[in-house]
């Protein structure tokens, strides 16, 4: 029986929560790796995974908050042997500062660009701050990477960058365009740039699931729902790390990689975390969408489908590059749209809890 994605009850689990995006090779071994915004949710998980599962030559955290760096240093010293922790470097700096970033990237092989201002209402209220970090910061990462002949750069994006209606999404779209076009500037330097775009990260700071969990520990009598029709894509932190690494492994330059992941409605999320607890509709915040999209109909003609992801290939290519379609990828249908409300894969309560636990 076909069921509406707007039902409050969880939809059948498609198994998507168990999908692995793990790379096939040890892509970080022997490499000097720098991650901007490395003290954030993604950065912390990435660093832990990199130290535990790979053998990087050096791993550099570039961020602007000295307290978060101090806390992260203490956390890593406790978690890893001294010889493993010795690979770590912590570099205070802001992606807005091109000179500082250029210094930090000396001798770096791989850059993961995770630094961004991400809160939608904050961006609406402070647009210039968001633009300086997300747009001008992206340009600085490109400049510093080319100056230092970095081999590969992967930038983290968001579903809000597709057909944006808020400033955060607009700045990330501008950032995505900057990294895609940067491949045409590399010339004989050979630096390659790619983008990964995915949805809500279960367990990350600012995600609605931890917010609901916090309310529950405080004894909330109900959970606030922005709109019962609202849907979102969901991915775990570990899936996000694996997706970045496997996309970096297969990148050719100029791609936007989009994972195949599951959707849930906000009432489904609330019901999974607190079955039977009343839900209260509070209305959509400034700049929010009812549904998120990761591939628009206009992007469809450049999109190739692989087994576990979609690849939006670059429109303008002024360097040698082979399309994924030439290697067995399947072009999507004309007008194809990848949206959280029309997604064919839906998570149930168990699937969400697995994502929150970091599995998948």
C-alpha cells in the first residue's frame, strides 16, 4: 500500500540507514591533511576517524576558537597514543584571513573545507558576516590552495544551496560555484576541487534531533514542530565522513557529489524520539523551507547516477576530465528532482536512532 510521506507514523525502513559510503583505499595514508572548521561536529569526527583508521603524515586543524582547540587537544591526547597524537597540528586562524590561510596550507596535500556560518536565522539577521565567511572564505581557500599547489580540495556544502531561499543557502551556492570554477584556474598547478552536498547531520550541533533530546532531558511536556508537513534528508556523522573521503577518492574536478540518503518528516522525528508525547506546531522560522532539495530539475541534465550517489558534473570544463557517464554512470531522467518530500527512501524510528548513534 502506498503511504503518504506526511503521515505522522514512521514509514517502513528502506535500509538506507545501513548504507556505507566508505572509500575503497586508504586515501589519507602518507598525506598532509588540513581541515578548516576542524573543531566543529564534522571536523571532530573526521579527525578521530582519520587518526584511528588511517596513517596521515600530518593532520592540521584550522579554526578560530582557541578554547575549542584546547578542549579538542585534551580529548585527542586521552583517546590516542602519544605517537598517534604527534601527527596533530592546531592552527589558529580564520578563513576570512587569506594570508594566514596561505601560511597554514604550506606543504598540505589535501584540504577538507568545513568552516562555515550555518545557522539560518543568524544568517538572515547578520548577512554580511555570513557572506564574509561562506563566500569570501571559500575564495580564500581556493587562492591559498592554488598558491601552495594543494593536490585535492573537497568543500562541504548543504541541501540549502540548491534553489536557495535563505541567505545561508545563497552563500553556500556561491561557495559551490567558486570551488567548481576553481578547477579552470588550476592550469599546470593541477589542483582539483570538488564539492559534497548533503542534508541534516544526525547528532551535529544545531540539528533538530539533539534539540529534541535536550528538551526531553529537561522534562518537556511536548515537542515543538515547525510544520507537520516539513521533511528533511538525514545522514549520520560517520556516513558524512565516509562520503567526503570516498568522493575525494573518485573526484576528477568540478563535481558536486550528492549521497542517496533517507528522509523523514518532523513529526516522524519527534515520534521516534518520544513516542506518544504531544507535538506543538510553532511555525516555520525565517528563511526555512518546507522541504529541502539537493538536485533541481535544472541540474538534472548535468547529473549522473551511481550506485550510492549522484554526481552533478561541471558545465564548463577547460581541463582534461572524463565524465562519470563514460565510466558506466547513468544519466538521470530529464527534469529529475531529488527532494526530501518526493524521496523514494524513508527512514523509520530505528533508522533514525541508528544515525544518532553514529552508525550507518
